[in-house]
């Protein structure tokens, strides 16, 4: 459901661009047709269109600044129309001032007037078309948000009535007077609104349940046990509502991080591909077996994916400790495990090849994960992807690592790597999840370069 709303919000960006350009084209045509004032000079249409297409993103920036691309939508069409009018006026004012400063001969004041009058209509028309298509899909049963309500008395009646009236976008799937997670799970909600007082421990358990099941949680703020600083405040039928978000990596945060991942990875591939070719040849010459090691790892929200690394251990084809022999030895080696918690780390692991020791020390074995990043299974920065048997031993606190995509590097990489304890490992990842920002990602990437060069804590 969340991705359904995000898709239609993102669709508004190119649509608004098209509508702004079309409005400018219409204003140009009207100026030529309705010559109430004789035309002294007007820019040739090809030059006019090129200039408009180059400067139209100014309107998108203004729309973004005035909250026209928020994923939560608007309470009524008048609020939307007011914001469109203000955002369009501000962008047009900046546009005209810029042309005046640049001393550009562009068009008459009538074109400005025509655009200002019709731009609001065109933008709202485009959004109405998108909303109509969205509602059509929802009437057909696609993208309907399933809402469960935990409340009683007048509050349950008021909130329940509001959700029921929000058709087709929302569907009330259950009303509960008391919280019962087993019953709630049967309703499979996308959003839960709670107006029932819970103890701090109960609330903490409920928040984590919502995180694990990708459920949006809203509650009346008289409740105690506020869990995160990432909140959105709204009202519903007169009741103040606080929505909790476990991480800023939602909505536009997720979009920004994904765009950064794609751009940075494509640039990094220019340097990485020749290095990967050399490493592949070295692995092949050093020992028999495949160059790439593929393994099942656990990603965002517990979803498994195929994780790629350069092979650093002997394979079953090698004369060394590979295949079934390596698996049998693993049980013996666990007694020498130098990591705590569910992790397994051993400095002098006899299963590692000569080239494997070097590429592990330099982290070159991680380079194939750039393809995981491009596929959208991983991010450049995030918690390291865990093995299924490790996740099976996770505590509730450790499971928060699964709220975001795993990363090629992360806080652990720049804070001691294999030398830190598992609790510190989880604490660093939790801090990252709750305080993510683009600048934090860039900082970690730069610090990772230093950590790799010094080889601190790597084995």
C-alpha cells in the first residue's frame, strides 16, 4: 500500500512538468490569437519552447518546497488548490525577476498573465486525472489501505466513521477494544490507529510488531512510551493524531537514497570494473572453483536475496579445505569463534585461500555487491546483510537492523569492523537507522576509504 501511494506521488513530478510546459505553450498561442495589444517583439517559438523546458523545473522545486509532493495527500481539494496557487505564483515571480536581471527579451506581460491564470487549472487538472485513475484502481481492489482501529466508545465510533467515509482509499478491517496481536495479525492491516492506553512495555512491543510487519502506526498522543523522534502530527475528526516513523528512510528519504545509490554506483563502476577483472584472474590462478561466491542473505524486512562476493575460501573443486570438508570443519572452528553473539569471525581461518586473505584485508571481496546495489537489493550504506541462522538468533533490538536495505558498507566498517562487540554492532546500526541523512551516508563512505586503507579490524 505504501509503495502504491509513493508511485502515484512520484508520477506527479513529470506530470507537473508537462503541465507547466503546456501552459506556457498555451499562453504563447493565446498571445498570438488575441492581439488586444499589438505585438512589438516575441521570441520565436522554438527558442521560446527550449527556454521554457529548461526553466520549468523551477516550478517543481517550488511545488516541492510548498509540500505538494507529500505522500500523505491533502485533507480537501481547497487546501491543494491554495498551495498550487501560492507555489505557482512564487515560481513565476522568481522566473520573471530572473529574466529581468538577465535583461532577456522574452514575451509580453499578457503571456505572464495568461500563464498565471491557466497554470493553476492545468496543474489541478493533471492531478485530478491521476487521482481519478488511482481511485479507479482502488475501486477495483488495488492499493486499498487496510485500517485497523484499537479504541472504544465515542472515539471508536468517530474514527471508524471517518475511515469508512474515506472509500475507496481506505477499508476498515477491524475494530478492537483491546490490543491482541494474534487477532490483529489476522486482519493484515496496513495502518493501525490506536486510542487505547498501553503500558510502556506493551507499547514498545507493539511498535516493534508494526515495524516487523511494515504497518504504519498512528495513535492519540495521550499515550505514553513515545519511541522515536520521527513523528508526523495530524488531526482526524478533531482528535490529534501522531504517526510514528522508525526511520527517516521513508517517503522522499527512500527515493533520495536510491537515486544516490544508482548514481554513485554507476560512477564507482568505472573504477571498480578493471579492479574486479584483476581480482577475478588472481582468484582463478590461485585455486580451482568459481570466481563469484553466491549466498543467501536476509535483506530489508526479512526478505532473502542472493548476495555476491568474490570467493575467498577453497571450494569443493580445490585440493584445499573446501566443500563438505570445510563444512565439517566449521563446527570445530566455532569453538574458536572470536566474535560474540550470533556472528562468526576467526582471524586465522584455514579455509581461506592466499588470495582470499588479501582481498578480505582490503575488502576487495565485497566489490561484486555493487551489482546487488544496482538491483535494489542492497544500498551503498546500511547494516551489513545477515545470514539466516544469525537472524534466527536476533533479539527484538537486533531485528531493527532489518528495517532498511543492507549496505555494502556501514557504521561497523568505520568503527572497528570485526573488533567491536555484537551489541556495539547493533547499537551503531540502530543509530544509523534512526538518524539517517544523505550527509551521513557520504561521511560513512569517506570514512570507509580510510578504514580500508588502514585495514583496521579486517580479517
